[in-house]
C-alpha cells in the first residue's frame, strides 16, 4: 500500500487494494512470521534458503570491510553454484541500481531488495558520476556482475545484461495510451538451456521444452522466479501465445503464484493488461472470478505535485476565510469530482457543503484548476470516465 504524508489541511483518500498471501492459501498453511508457506511454491519464502543468503551476504560484507581484497570471480562462482543469481547493486535516494556496477535489468517498476546483493549506499551526486563511495567496492561489484552475467549457468541473461550491451532504455512515454510492448526483459533472448527452467522456455515460446519440463521433470507450473514472475507471466510478457496455451493446459494460474493476486504487477493477467494485449485478457478472463477481474479496475489517481500545490492554495484560501470558518465546527468534507477519460476534471462539488457558498465555489475552482489526474481504467486497461474524491477538513470549533 502506498501511503502519502500530506499536510493536515488536506486528507486524501484513495481506493487502494492490498495483495496478501492469505487469499489463495491451501488449508493448513502456516503464516507465522519467518515460516515457510508451502502453498506458495516460492523459494523466496523458504526460511532455510533465506538464512543461507543472509549468511553469505554477511560474509561478503565482512570481507569487503576488511583489509583483504576478496576475489569477485570466486564469490560469483560460489553464488551461482548455490543457485544465487542476484547481481551486485547499490542503493541510491532514487532506489536500487545495478548500473553503477555495469549491469542493467529490464524489470517493470525496478528491482526489489531481494533480487540484488546491495554493496553500498550511493548519494545522488556520486551516482550521477558513476562513482561509489569506495572505489574498491565499486571495482568488486563490476567484476562480480561481469562474472555472474558471463557464467553459462546464469538463467536470466535475457533479463539482465552488461550495461555496454544493454543499449538505450525503452521509451515508455506513450505507455499510458498504447501499453508497453515488452514490460520485462530484452527482445534479443539468446540461447537457452533446459536447466534454465520453465520461465526461460516460456520467454522463448518453446512448447517442446515446456512439455518436457512439466511432464518429465515435474517442474511446478505456478512457481515464481526471483523477479516474482511465473512461467505464464513470462509467456505473456513475450507475447508467446502457444507457450501460454501450453501452460494453461497444465493448469497455470492467470493470477500468478499461489500467494499473488490478479492486481499484482507480475500476475499474468496484469502483465497482459499492462501490454494492452486484449486477446490474451479475453483468453484469461473466464479463468478468474468476476470479483478478481473487477478488481483490475483503477480509479483516477491524483498527481502528487499538483496535490501539493493544491494543499498550499487551500491553506491560503482558508486564511482568507478564517473569520467565517471559525464560526463552524471542524468537519471533514468530500471534494467530489467527475474525471473524463483524458484525466480532466469536468465537475466538482463539496459534500457536505459548508456554511459559505462563496468559499465552496472558490475551493472547487481551485481544485478544478490545479489538481491533475491519471485517468481511470477499466479491467482491460482502457481509460474511462470515472468519479474521484479528495477529503478536506476545515472549521474552527
């Protein structure tokens, strides 16, 4: 859930849905903190594996802090042998980045903390210059990533690659209208091995490999990888209809892993929606409940910058009307909008109305002039007219 801290004069309410692990659990699953979730089929929730990763990270941190010079090739080889494919990354005020260490991953929404080995925190100025706070650590991270990416056992070379080989980043400027053609990974896939698993086979559209991996090797069809993507989600992301059909025949879930829901960014249905792949959305729709499909709808979303501007304008407006407002009790009011399919507010009203119609009119005029919206979308991802709401509070008694 995304919580925005705003000044007390404007209290904003958004329709937010939280995805939890409890919605699709099998009976008997235990949800105690730190315990495994058998129904999830997710190695990221395996306590033993998490403990091993934590131990390895602590050892690496200790080695980097010491006077010795740990060998990045050795550390990379040990990681791959343990099935740990996380790249070295730095955290910055803008988020997680592998680019300081010469790697780029094409993952919609950016990398999550559990997908990387964080070596350092880098301020904005240093990150802009491609430098870390410690040249020794930066050199280690770059050689470590190069070793991971060049290892033939690395299964994600089509998702992450050396920065020099990544090319220009994709332009998502018209994604709101046209969707994203390839939200995850690179178009040039390269060779794959059977050992890379179902996800790699799905990305390449190899129905033959999918059949072998499911029927002979008994690989779980709904297990998410380190990026949270199931094989079906990858088949959708790479527009592989035959592969998606093969996975659906094997009971792949349109909503993703057992602990995902349809609204999660990585769920196959949501990936199809992000791409505006209407044919695939229609194919998956009968396989989910009406409630799950309806939950894909999005209400209009306010623009944070414009909301901050409106907050300041409201403070000034309240100051001008303070003698009037002090005579009424403090109360919260709904600012109700009608927002068209382009994100423009077409009407505004205050409910309940204040005791001063002039104040109400100025308040709505300010809101109509200042607040900007990302338009609502239906379950197919198409922009539609919709109502929206902000909550404001004023009064002196």
